[in-house]
């Protein structure tokens, strides 16, 4: 069948197979496996980021005997189908893997089999095998897909799921009841196939779908067709017996008002969710979310929790639903916090009871008791986790869980996993071992930073340094062309989950508010503000105009104050402290010619920093200063008149300025933007958490600028 016809055959899944691209990979089954996996992973209706696994079996030469042996390539532990590469596959001898059943001691000893997978490794440089490896290994098919499509899980999680599956597919899809993934489940899949020869796939109760084929293409098409059938069946049942989710209980706020409420509430929620460690947030008002959280069935379904292990491992077993009116007045922070305290305490107590009731003698210690998913009826969904990507993915998984509940309720009745089964997955020793193998968090992991003027020069260097150290950053500038260029550079270097951009002129209140609101919605709040935006005017006293003076003070002094004022309001909502760093100058301390406006403004910035440090200490907000000098590289300040004015003041040419400034320092060094970025990191990286009101000179050593 042609590609055009195939595409038109599917409504609920994306047919992405390209015959020309696949032809280039002919004969290379592993390459075709990767190609197929990437196509499947590109459609979130089929599987989420990091979810599902695929495999192929083919013959390869044994490096020791030179004989052809059957090898299985399967997605290894961790990784993502959409971005899978060969390095993400585990390669195992099929015969050796299947022979492990000779030493299998039963389901009570399930976990010990994972280490025994190592006896089956074909490619010693390949990825570590995942717990799902035997699920692929005991099935005889050349190509296998194991996915978590919403439509299939909706049937798998329905009260009548087994009956529906049998009737819908006329017995061509098998059924295996819920069981934790592992060696024993692999044997159960093989048993199901033996008892139902000729089936085209197996539904795993509450879990997902297994489908297969003799070629990569056959497996791909089989997978799409099965999921399409599930989705079509569910769609035909929406609203047939009752309204979706029992119909609307409330209406959503208008879009702009939802954003306004989200921006106001996010820092408060982040503060509660960061009681054990700093969390980064994500907000979505996706229409699927709104349909669920505005419904009559929210109160019944939300506490039930999710069914698929891939869902609740990332979302916790159930969300926190806020008891706030959509149009609640959120301006009185103290009142809103007082109302939310009981809700968070109840959630933490509920999670603690869940842990204490279900734990085993060897269970890992209880983890963070705060919710990951928070639902605000009429407004949207907040998620909080260790970084932006994890928070975003958690929200995506909960949307999948909503889709599952919606489908299951349409065709039958939604059922979730028993709490004990959920606990056995969440606190599985193998999952704990995986968590322990995760890289140690970077110094700024979980931190949110806004650096004014961060599209170039010193500001950009600080933003890059902070992002490299684990922070998420709000990159901003008043120059839109410069900001667009920075956006492109940050996108290539860090990807979408590390930064956002915002146009910000520090002399405009609306820009300041909009930038912080954008940060609240994207990340949940703010932890670090660096006042770096600046300009310089160098003129003799008789040439200074009112316009020059006002501009210098509006940007450097008032701008620093207004940005700090807005940041402090958010930090106080969070109540988890914070850092304000002010990039001042050696000119705040050193008197020089032709510098009355700039030098006095810098002195005002410095003393304002001391005043803020004295006032904000009670809030655990630290205020410190970095004093650079002569940072010429990539700086707009040194373009044009300022450089000419300074050169004139010192009786040299503009070209001689870098060497001139270096020679007058004690270390004879040229100062770069990266040097200032490193100084900023020293203040916020965790080693100086008990320091505030300090000044750190980064000027190569200018004795006149020593702080006395």
C-alpha cells in the first residue's frame, strides 16, 4: 500500500514511515530498529518521553567463536525512543538470555535476575539492560514494540478491559493481568502466546501494549493499527452513556486571566513544594487538563491515582487538588498561604501513611512527601520537580493519565492500581538503584535566575555560567535583535528546558512585571537576580545634560531598585530565601575625570546594595556586589562614545584601551565577561550562603578600589 494511502488510514496516530529513508537502511536490522523507534517516539499519543521500549533480533558473528549467533538489540535502561541511538541499545545473546530460566528461583527472587542479565551481554560497550529485557527476549518475533499508548491503557485500565480487548480484536490480542515488569512477566507473555497462537499482540492489564512483526515495517504498522483500533473504539463511545467526566462543574477563566492567576500563585506553590529541596515548576492549561479539572468527576477520579507505572513514577500516585476559586483574589499572600497550609500538610500526611502502610523491611527511606502534580480548577495544572524537563515531562505524563481516565470512563469504569502494587513499583529496589546511579546534582540545580541585560557581554556570560551549573535562566534584553540572537545561541547550547527569553527594559515597570511573570509561569518563581543591565556616559562636567544624568540614574540605580523590588516580592512568596547580585564597578569607589554621572550612579548602586542587604537578611535573601573594571569584550558599553570618552580622558587611543587598563592593574590582566560570571557563581554556588553585604572586586587589582 502506498504511503499516501497509509497516512490517510490513520486518524489517531501519526504514520511517519518513509519508504525512501527505510530503503537506505535495508539489510541493517539494528538501524531499522532505531528508525522505527524514533518514529514511534515522535508521537506522544503512542508513548511518552523515556517510556516504552523496542527490540529486534538478528544474527551476528560471535567475537569469540566466529559463528553466527542470534542477538537481541533492545532499548537499554533509561533513554527515550524519540531520540534513541545505537549507543542507547543493550545487545544480548538470545540463547543465553533464555537459558536464565534454568536458574530462575521464582518471583520472590525476581530482582536477582537483573544482575544475571550480564551473563548474556553480547556487546560489552552497549547500554545496561532494562528490567523489560526478558519481556522481549522470550517472545520469538524479530521486531517487538512495547508502548504505553493512552488509547490502549484506557482499555487496559478499564474494569471490563479483558472482555473489551477480546471482543474488539476478535481474540487476536492476548491479555496478561497486571504484574510488575521483570523476568516472571516475560515468562507470562510467552505463556500467553503459547496458549493463543497466531495473536498479533498482548495487552498488559493497567500497563500497556506489546505488538510485533517479522520486519521493522510490519511491527510498525501492526502497532499503529492496534492503537488506531483502540482509539477509534473509545472515540465512538465518548458521551454515549453520560457526558465526558460527568460534564462541567465550573468554567475556565479566560486565557489571559488564567496566565495572571498562574503567575501569581506559582511562587507560593513552589515554596511549599520546595520544603525539602529547591524545585522547578511547569504550568499548562492544555484543553485536556481543563476538561478534567473543571469536571464533576474530578473529585472522584483524581484521588484514585494513575494506573500505568510509567505515569505514577513521574507524577506520584495522586495529585493535590486546590480548593481555590478560579478567580480567587491572590494578592493577599498571607491569606492564601494560610489556606493552603492545611492542604499541603494533609497531602504530606497522606503520602506518609501510604509509605508506612505499604513499606517492606528493606524498602528505601521515604522520599519527598510534597506533591508533583497540583490541579487548580478553572486555571490549569502545575508540576514541580528537580528540573524543568522533569517537571514538564511529569505534566505530560499526567495528561496521558487524564486521557486514560477519559477513555476508560467512556467504555467502562476506570480502575487504578492498588496502592500496594503502586508502592512496590515506586519503591522498588531496582528503581532505587537507578536513582542512586543518577549524576550528582549540579550546584545550581533547582535554582531559577534572571540576569538583566543577559543577551550579551557580562550578562550573557553570567547566564551561560549559571545554566552550565544547573540553573534555569530568564534571558532578557531591551535590544530585541540582540535578544533574538541570544535565543538562538542558548537554544543550540542548552535546549528548551533551560531558559526562556523576555524583552526587558529596566526603566519600564510593565517590562519588569512581564519578565518575572513569564519566569513564574515557566519555572515557578525566582531564586537569583543579577542586576547587570547598564550603560555608560563619559563627559566633562560642563557637557553633562539632564538627559544624560536621568538616563544613568534611571537604568543603573532606579532600574536596580525596581528589579530587586519585584524579585523580593516573589522570593517572599516562596519563603525559601534567595540571592540578589549587583554588578557595580570599581568606579563606585575610585574617583576619575569625566565621570560624574556614571561614577556617582555606581556609588549609589553600591550603597543601595548595602541597604538592601541590611533589610532583607530576615528573609534569608542575600545581597552582594561584584565590582568589575574595564570588561571590554562583547560589551555595548564600550561601543562608541564611552570608549572614546575614556580614551580621551587618559590621553590615549581607543585601540590602546585594553592594554592600558591591564597595565594599571596589580596582576596586569585583561578582565573578561567570564571572570565576572565566575565571581557571581562564587556568591550563589552554595559555599557562601552565610555571606551578605559583601563586595568582590574583579578588576585585576586596582589598589584605589580596595574596599576599606
